C-alpha cells in the first residue's frame, strides 16, 4: 500500500488513485448549496466547500529534501511542508492513532471496517467504481476495498508494523498526516477530513511527496 512502485503495478490501485483528485478537490467547482435544499444537504455542501478551500489555500514556498528527486533546493513539497499549521500534541496523537488503526484494518483485509473510516464521498466513489453485484445499480465499497487490501496483502503485512507518523499538519477541516515505513525511504502522506466532529480518511491510499 505504501511501496514506491505500488501504484504502477496494480490496475485496481490506479483506478482508485484516479478517485483521489475528484474526491480531494470535488468541492472546488459546483459546491454551492441551494437554500431550498434540506438542512443536512446544506451542511454537507458547506463541509465540502470548507474542505476544498483548505486544500486550495496558497502555501508558502519551502525548500525540501524530503523526497527522491535529487534536488535539495527544490520546493515542490511546499504544499505539504507548509500546509496549515503543525498539529498540537493532542491532535497529533489522536490522528496518528487513527491512521495506524486504518492501516491495521487494511492489513486485516476488512473492507467493511475500512469503509466505515472513509469520508462518505470517498466510500461512495469507491462503490461507484466497483463492479456492481447482480441486480444492483452500483458496486459495494466494502467489497471493493477488501479486494484492494487483498491484492496488497504482502506489502501491508511487511509495512504496517513499521508505520511511523513523522508529523501532522492541519488546515481545518483537513489534516495531512506524513509518515514513513521501514521498507519505503520516501515520506508518504495521507489526507484526512472532518465529517461532522469525526476525522475520516479522504483517500483510500497514501501517496508520495511531490
């Protein structure tokens, strides 16, 4: 799930990675809500708009040496390194524990538990991408996520025990969790977003630094 060549090797993973952009930035366009919409719909629209605004906010340009592009003077990691502000100790422990729990769920191969930790829009997108069961109009998030976990069982078993959260940055209602694995030299990131008062996983897979 976190290996550098993971996304290049797995067609199913590539399909899910394509979900990341619309799921991550889907509220950038057409996210306004109608005054006649139900209160719950307007609240969801407002939350999506806040999430998109947090992700789109300009960040300072910071030189980096955190990736494998062999250019220590580059600033292509600015979006991550300068995103929002550093989480305080309580937030960091809470979000680190949440992310580790998600990866342990992935290592167990539990699609249903994994989907319960995803942002609702992410779970819906995964279900829509999955092949539907006979008689169903859309696929099933739990089944699709379980297949993804199963395809990468070996990588997850090897990497999850060594997962280490390096730092967490927050620009409400979005958090970027930066981590690494003993088997992967490059730092990895995963995006979380608030859904109500709870933090949820916004992308089913971690990604590398730019």
